[in-house]
C-alpha cells in the first residue's frame, strides 16, 4: 500500500496519478452496444432472446419464460432464512423512512400583480431498475433503487436482473418482493437496457433507467440518455477515511477492506495527521488481510489504488477530500460536526468512529447509489428526487399581462423573434 | 397545415408519425466531436484557437484575446437602448425572484435510537453556460441559464458564446452583465464544450455545462457527460395548445407562430373540440402568415410538423398532451385550474387565455430551458436544483450502531461481502 506525505514535493502529482480514472469511452464497446440497441429497437423480444441465449447462456423460447412471477418472488421471500427476511424488512423500513424526507411537493404563489407562478411536481410513470446478477448478487441494490421510486409514487417498477446459465439469487428476488417491484425479467447487459428504453412486445418501455452495471450496461445507459432518463455513470467504488488517529486501527483497516473487496479497481484511502497511527493501521492491514475471504481482491485493490496519506492536520485532510470529491467519506474523528462545514463535495458522509460505511451500504437509511470518480462535485445520491419531475406553472392575470407583455415584447424584438413579440402584444390590445 | 381528428381510425398512427423525432445519434458527428474533444483535452488552448479559426472564422493569437473583459460587458450594457436595458433588468429580477422558491436547504433529523440522518446541500463550485451566437443571439438564454446558478450560490460562472467572424451581440453581453456572469469567452461548438469540460491553460474546467446548442454542441455534451454534469439533451422546440374554442383565434394563431418561427423543425399543435374554431384559426394563420418577418420558417415548420387536431372533448385533449409530454403546454380555456390535475407531463404549463408562451420565454419568472421530445416524462425545467447537489449524512450513536450493525452484518454476509460484515461487527464489540 502506498504511503504518501502531503509535505513531499511530488505529493500532488502522485495523488493525481493514484486517483486518476478515465471513464472508458471504449470505441469497441460503443460499437457493440450500438448494434445491440439497434437490434432490440428493431426486432424487440426476438433480439433480446438471442442476446440472452448468446451472452447469458440462458435459452428461452419466449420472453414470457424470462419473466419471474409475483408468486415466485413471494416464494423466494418465504424460502430465505427468517433472519435474512427480517434484516431485509428492517433495512427496507429504514430506507423508506429516510427517503420520505426527500419528497418534494408542488408549490405556487401569486406575485404583486396577481400572476400565479409555481411548479407542479409529479412522479415518473414507469421506471426500470437494473440489478447485477450471477455471482455479484446485491439484494441491497434492489432496495436502494426501488424504494426511492416507490416513495416518489412511481406507478410501475420493472426490474431486470441477468440470470447467467439460469442462476438466480433467492435473496435478490426476496428483496424485490419486499421493495414492491411490479415485474421482474431475467435479462441483463445492453439488451436489457435496450428493452427498457425502447420497449418490446413483452417488456414495457420505461421513462428512466437506474442501477449499477458493467461497462456494457453503463455504455448502453449513456447511449439511450435523452430518450429515457438515467441516474448516473458509475465508476469504481471509493472510500476516503479521515481519521484523527484515535479510532481503533482495526476498525479503520476493516473499513478500507470493505471498499477494496468490491473489485480490483476500488479505491481506499486513509488521511491522517499522525504518522504512528498510519503505521498501526498498516500493521492491522498486514495482520488481518490473510484472514479475509476476498483477500486476493483486497490485496490487488490496495496495492494498485490504495494509500495511507500523512497530512499536516485535519483541515488539510478535508481540503484534499474536497479535491477528490469521494463517493464515501468517513470522518472518524472526535468531533465530526466541527469538520462538516468544511466538506464541500462527497456522496455520503459517515460521521464519527461508530459509523462504518457498511452501515450506510445496507440499512442506515440513506441511499448507497452514490456518485463516483469525483462526480460528487455535481451528482447527488440516488433519491426520491430522481423519480419526480417538475412542470412550471404560469397563469397571468389580465392586469399582470400588461406589464409582462411589454417586457417580453422589447426582449423578443431584440432577438428578432417578432411572432413572440406580437403574441405578447396582442394581449395588450383587449380594449380594442 | 395538417388537420387531424381523434375519431379517425388512423389518428394514432398519423399523430405518431407527425411527432416522431429520432434524436440524432449521427455516427459522423460523433466521430468529429470525439476528435475535437480529444484534441482540446491534449493540446488545450492551441487546439481551441485552431478550431475557432477554422470553424468560426475568428483568428486569435492567444486565448486571452478571446476573453471578453468585465469592462466590455458593462460597456455593452451602457450601449444598448435604455428600454432594452430596463427590460433585461426587470426580466432578471422576476426570474431571480421565481427561482428563489427552488432553493433547497440541508436537513437532518435523529431517529429513535439517536442516529443522525440527513442531507447536506451545497452549490456547485463552477459552471459553464453555452450561449448560441451569431445570428441567433438570445440574451434571454443568458438570463435563464446564469440566474438559477447565481441563486444556487455557484461561485463562478463561465460563459462561452461563439462570435463567428467576430460578430458579437451587445444585447447578449449586456445580459451577461445583468446576470452577473464572471468570465466570457467567445468560443463555441464542440471545442467550447471541451474547453469547459477538460479545462485549458486559460479556460477553467467547470463542474457542469448547461445551455442550448446545435448538434455538435449537443453531441459534445453527451460525450463529456459523467466527467461533468450537463442539463439535458435538447431537441426542436414544441408547443401544444389546448383551447376550448373561446380564445381570440388570432392570439392562438400567433402563439403557434411563435413556436414555429424558431426553426423548420419546431412543432406547433393545437387541440380543440370545436371544428369551427379550428377553421377560424386556420383562416387567421392564412391571413397573418404573410405579415410575419419569419414567414418562410413558420410556413415550413407548420407544413412539416404542425397540426390542428379536433378532439372529442378537453379531457381527451389533455390525454393526448400527456402522451406527447410537450415542452410548452398552453391551456387556453375558461378554467385552466380544473384541467391542471389531469396534466401529467409537460415542461411548462401556460394557464388561461392571457398567458402566452412568449411571456414565459422572457420574463414571467419560470425558466425557458425546458425538456423537449417527450422528455418531460422524466426531465424538469432547468432550475436552481440543477446547480445544487447533496451529500448524505449519517452519524450513528453508540446505541444505534448495535441494531444497525446486526442488520448490516446479516445482509453483507448474504452478499458474501465479509469485510463489510466484519467492519460493522467490530463496532458491536466495544465492550471487549
């Protein structure tokens, strides 16, 4: 694991190299995905079935065979251990309760001249959620993607989850039952994104597609963006821990592992003003790593993209964090609320020694779909607001239109848009 | 202008054909834009200067020559007629006041176990606004793009506006002064988007790029999406008017013109349950059209994409509108508030006979950057919320972590993410 010191002359350069992530605009992937989208748009179910057979090794004569019935979802929920069922339900309840706070309401007001102005807020009609399948089955992602849509009032949630070779996780299906997903299709990849974006004979077209996926899924989402909404373009997962040197170093080591175990490209960075503490964490890493189930992935991730960084003080650590705009930021310090005002950019902020990132991943309440690769500078966590949209409201009074019409007329004529001008001016002539 | 009747057996088909708009995924444009982006990313100012010379016929030795000084902006504001200056300032004041209502505040609460949960809301640091230049100079777009960012608290607004052959509109520069834009560069096209996204020696990299542009600009925005935020992918402008047949038909004809005069692809549709009224509007169109400055564009637009549609009643008209999710929806009826609850999807809703769309384009207050091509199903008007982002907050109490840790542990083990599980479990062991 790299060791950096902010006082080193090449620090900025080394940090930049370490955290660099060029999100792949891979020409070959782009072309492959474009062909899949086009095939599904033109040939619907038939194309989806072909790609599913070829890429997921899952044969089906009709799309109906690839739909998972509501009874099947309920059966999965009944089949999993009661402890898992209860954990899913408790997590769902907490996620639902947190997201209720994000609900936005329509608003309107009247200005001094009696014009009504406002915004009407409505839920999207139908959304698609993409859930990775196979070995990396994440029931928590089902909850995190579906529940904000439910809270927003989305009428219909369509879930797609690939089932390579027919393999399907009961826990994922149980999560779909708990979250109230309306329909589930066992399809994946760019073909699933295409089916949701364009609709097929069997899969209904949706208004927005959310959820994580591999490079083909991400590329497909980017290509259909505009025809449907998408949530964001996700890169590798990251954690940045700022510690004052007084948290149990084993906890911090394990927090770094919990990020690194996702995949080799995941990034785990610790910033601390105490060099001895960094040594202690390194010792914990060395001691605990061999005990980890996913030791190989963790080792590769920490070696390639991890770092222990010595900072001058905590304020400097926060400044570096702002520059990196991390997906997950842990403030493992005595008084995290004192540091919070300094934090400008982060997907989620875990405050205090007890708040491990993993609590946020599963059940604290906030969403675990978060902006990566410095995009917390402009993206927000997935939320209820992603499933609501706004319509502006304008209702001018007969009095109000007199002054507004004059302003509009001047500006429209300044832009040489005379139909705009005359449309406003005509309303000034109602005395004629 | 086409005349449709919802009772015709081929109505759905004809309406679909009329409103179809495949947003161009033009391979050639994609490739050209990718080359421009890559050149600017690698060679910065030098590449921007080359493309500006070649595409905008504007020669400059350095990027500094292409920056418009604050003094120049103020001079433009002083140079325009006082009536225009006042109209700009009045419009700005109304737009600012409306957008204040969109400001979102950070929030937090504590759950029953004392865990703090919430979201911290902050402004973006720096944004870029793209303003079309040359003949189609729209000072109103400067206000509509810059003011929500100002209200959000964005620290720095960089505006780019092409000046083909050096041609630059005083009104556009004056609007930049009124809106409080921080820096202005006279560059445009994909090279301007690239400069904003990647930054150059002279142009600072921004966090989000908003504003309308041609197919090259739109394609460039799509390609940099993820590295920076963008607002939306805009198609041709549209209006859908629902009228009960009692509005002055000249007003309605002019409202249709005001959309059609934008360009040949613009779309203007009138829905009305009164066939005689449709005849009257057609007569007004025929009479007024020759008097319009932009008659050729209007004629082409109405011929290719306009329609007068006879509906069974107003409710059916709203149902059709929901299907089309128009950018601009006029409810030119006696009681627009009675229809409003039926409206599901629209960028902006203009209510009542006096509320011409053009008032909203310039000065009513709401934004005129609106979702097109049915994307009001999932996109919202540009707003303050586009210039704010959220960070989730989680601070667990020592008590709270006991129950949360157990849930997280069960779910993490269900996902085979044991570092996640152990990171939560370790916090349960603080008695050791």
